[in-house]
C-alpha cells in the first residue's frame, strides 16, 4: 500500500490511554485521504475486520488480542488558521490545538484543553468539559462516506450529550473540521487554561492510566457521586481499580487487560442498579 505506514503485532499499551495489556494484529497509518480510501477498500475487499482510531482515549479492547486492523489517523494532521476560523484534520491533537489557538489569541477551547483526544475522536464522542462541548465550535465537517468526500453542516450532525451521528452511523469517517472561535487576549486564555488544569488535577486521577469518565452522568446527577455512595471506590478486578480520587474513573494500576475493566464495569452497573434503580450508561467504547 502506498502512502502508508504499517506495523504488525503492536502492543495495545501504545494505542490506548488505558495502557492495556495485549496485542493488535496490524496498525496502518494513512498519510492522506487518498491512501485512507485505498486502505479501506482493500480491507473491505478481503472482508477483514477494521476500526478507525485516533488517540485511543475512550477505548477498551475486550480481548488481549485484536485480530483485525486498526486504521490510525494521527498522521493526517494538517492545520490552517484564517482569522478566527480553524480548519483542522481529524488526526490532530486536541491538546495541541488548544495551545495553537491560544498562541493566535483565539478563545473557546480552554475547557477542553486537558482532553487527550484527537480532533476526530473528540467530535465522534462530542467531548465536553465544564459545560463546554466541541460541537459548540463546529461550523462544518469534511467526512468520508462510501468513498466520497462530503461536507456536513452542524445541524446535520445530531450532537447531544456525549453523542453524535458518527456513533450510530459507522459509514461516516471524520476527515477534518472547521471551527469558529472568538478573539481574546492570550494572557486571558492562558489563565483560563491554567484554572481548568488545576481543577482537573484536584479532582481527577492522573497518577495512573485511565480513559476519563467511564459512565455518562444521569440527568440531574453525577455518576461519580452515585458510585461513591455505593462504597465502590478502590474496588478492583485484576489490575483495574475504581479510582479513590474520582469514582467515575477506572485506572490501570497493575498492567490490566480490557477484560478486567469490563468486569469492573459490570460490577458497578449491577450494584448501582440494585441499590438505586439507576441504569448507568457506558461512555467508553468496547472494541470486540
């Protein structure tokens, strides 16, 4: 395959923020949209299983061996800034984008500045923090659908709390986004970013690998509070632990596998359902 980087028998810990134990059969890094289309067509023609992946910041592999191919978009990462409009590829780092925006006196991304996702992954999940979601900034997306590159306006994307059209329709692959930001003083933007970073350090466990919030917050409630009230902080399966700092985080303390995290998720859901009749909904995605 031209215009690609191919790796075989890749350790999962290099592909996920959970740093999971296990191996992925093959990882392909397309370098542009043309090579991405070619890769997808070749895999489909061979009837091979594959998934699209960004930074792996919301992913749990069910098994310790993934027999398919991961198409990782982190090499498709161009950026263009025109006044207060940013056009950015799906593989670009969200954290890096937040700093680029700051350097150009552009505000709007400060709340999201600690999320370790790519732009594509953040949009797929409609990443949010401190009452700010990335969908609020989107003007237009460029996506791949059935081998055709098409533009989608914001109103077509069906954004909601931790959801988008992409979670239900796997025929769409996010290629790039056009974001509209507001002008502000660089010092003000940096101060906001520091404040949000401080809040994260105070409330979230950064000393062990994790993938952020495990469950969506129920309406008018908080998943972490609900889990903590059931006395589940510190509970473990294998090397996976419910964080002592924030109960809606599962952390990898001892080289855990995806199956450990999944087992712990089931225990939490069952306990919460039995005691409160609340059905916690998983925010993270399990790859089978």
